[in-house]
């Protein structure tokens, strides 16, 4: 027999899965832009903002599940884990944005090599 809390937990897991896919895409895009020397800061910024905006409904849903269903310890640990994962995905978006900003400031790996050669 399915419990009332299960529908909310499935919804939360689905939202996290979509957020995880976007986090992976954002970090991959940022790293590939850096390696290939292409300018993708605007797109990475948009994806990072999307990740941040996705986190709020996930956190709201988690708190709603806690408030409405008063989960037992095992379910509460899962909800807590989902909230931590959500926060980590948001951080991945910020890290990807940092990578793209570093590329924009430094001009990529080729420019860094020239600067280091002058110092040495």
C-alpha cells in the first residue's frame, strides 16, 4: 500500500534529477569552453541562474513534506539528503560560473602560459 508521503518524495526526487542533469550540463559546458577557448560566459551564467532558481521550489517542497506528513526517521533522513544534494547542485552552478569568469578574465590557458614564461 502506498503511503501519502511517497508521492511527495517521488516529486522531490524527480525535481532533483532534473536539477542534476542541468548541473552536469552547466559544469561540462563551462569546462569545455575553457579548454576549447570559446566564450560561453553568458550561457553558463544563464544556466547557473536557472540552477539557483530551481533550488527554491525543491527546498519548499522538502519543507512542505516535513510539515504535512511528519515523516519517520528514515524518510526524514532522505528529505535531509535531498536538501543537501540540492544545495550541492546549486554550488556546482556557481563553480561553473567561476570557471567561465576566470576564462573571461585571463583569456584561457594559452594566455596564462605566456604570462608564466615572462615571469620565469
